[in-house]
C-alpha cells in the first residue's frame, strides 16, 4: 500500500511538472535555457563546484516558476474577478521568479566569463576584483538601486519619476561592454542593439521620463562602478 502511495506521489509530481511545462511559456523558456547552459557546461572545462552551482541555480528558477504557477492556479480557483490582493499575490510570486532568474544570470556570467576569450579587455585589467565578479556586482547593484528608487517614488506619489528597469539594466550593460572592449565592431553592434531597444521603448511608452531616467541611471552606475574598481 505504501509503495503504491509513493508511486502515486511521483506520478502526481510529474503531472505537475508536465502541466507547468505545457501551459506556461516562461517555464518552457527556463527549460530551454537550462538545456543550453548544461550543454555549454559540457563543452567548457568547468570544475565540479561550478557545475553544482549551476545545477542549484537552475533548480531554484524552476522551483520558483512552479510556485508561481501554483499561486496563480489557486487565485484563479478562488476568484475570476479582479481583486487588488489577487494582483499582489500574483505579482509577488512573479517577483520571486524574477529574482531567482536574475541570480541565475549573474551566477552564469560569473562562471562562464573566465572561459570565454571574446572581448579585448582594457578597463578592468588593473581592478582589485575579477572582471566577471565586478560586472556581476554592478548588474546586481543597478537592479536593487533601480527597484528601490521605483518603490520610493511610487510611495511618495510620483510614478512619473520611476526609472525604467529595462533601460537601466540595458544602459549599464551597454556602457560596460563599450568600456571593456577595444573592438570597434563589438562597440558598433552594442550601440545598434541598444538604440534599437531605446527607440522601441520610447515608442511604446506614453511617458518618456522613466525611460530617460533609466538610461541616465544605468550609464552613471556603469561609469562610477568602473572608475571605483
């Protein structure tokens, strides 16, 4: 009886994983990214500890997405009508997924970057921190500072001053890459992609101020971070 119950538990768990994978686009993206990372890790001479860290990060992102899907299902079961608290619950669960995915990106950058001889580096050769750690620290700092400013301006009733998270991170990464490389082809490609994103965001947003504030914040953090390191 107990063996049957145990097998049923495994079957239900697999049904939950299958349901999330079939119905949730974000889970499919996470699975594809995980497969790509694992295949990439087979090609690179990673240490056992680095591979284990990647496994943990992948698992955290998938678990967060599973919890997010469960929260959404329970809320949809309770009510189909819009309710502010239902929105809060769904947004908080989605925020957990965002944080776990962001951490996975930062960890992946820190682990994979030393093995990739793609850019001709010049700005961080004299820093006291390894390049991969320094750039990861800047991205994390920019994320939390931008999020904090969004919360502060929303709390005081000035949502028009909330900097765009997308443009803040994009500006930080673009500015960092341009300061890190002496390859003009890379710089031109980064600028083209960046201005394409910027133009798209300006066309999508009726209020331009958050987009421009995000650009300013990301560039300032990148320049200040590279100067201090």
